[in-house]
């Protein structure tokens, strides 16, 4: 037989780190550093109107509310049927 190795797979650095972690019984050890994903956080003020996820939103009385086509109708009915 020749002196060549039968193993022809090329191991990458992360493969070696993973095997080292398994041998040391560190099964949850990381082999790469992740870049991560962070959602943009935009602060909205009272009365702002914006679109997010295909919907239109606003802030009324400190509460985030969905703006719909029926908002004007709801407001009209509330004034019509309000008994005090």
C-alpha cells in the first residue's frame, strides 16, 4: 500500500471545532459567530399613521390601532346612538 491517506475529504475549520466540542462533551458549543438579525424598531407618536405588514396603523389614546375603511361609519354610529 501507498503512504497516501484514504481520507480525501477536506475538513474546514468549523468541522474541526465541532469535533473538538463533541470530544470535550460541549454539545452546545458554537462553531461560528452569527451575524444575527435585528428587526428595526421605530418609535411612533400619538396620531402617526404608518403601514406595516400590509395594514395601516395609528396610535390613538396611547393604543396602537388598525385603521379600517369602516372607522368613519363607526364614528357616525357612535354619535347617532349615544344616549346619556
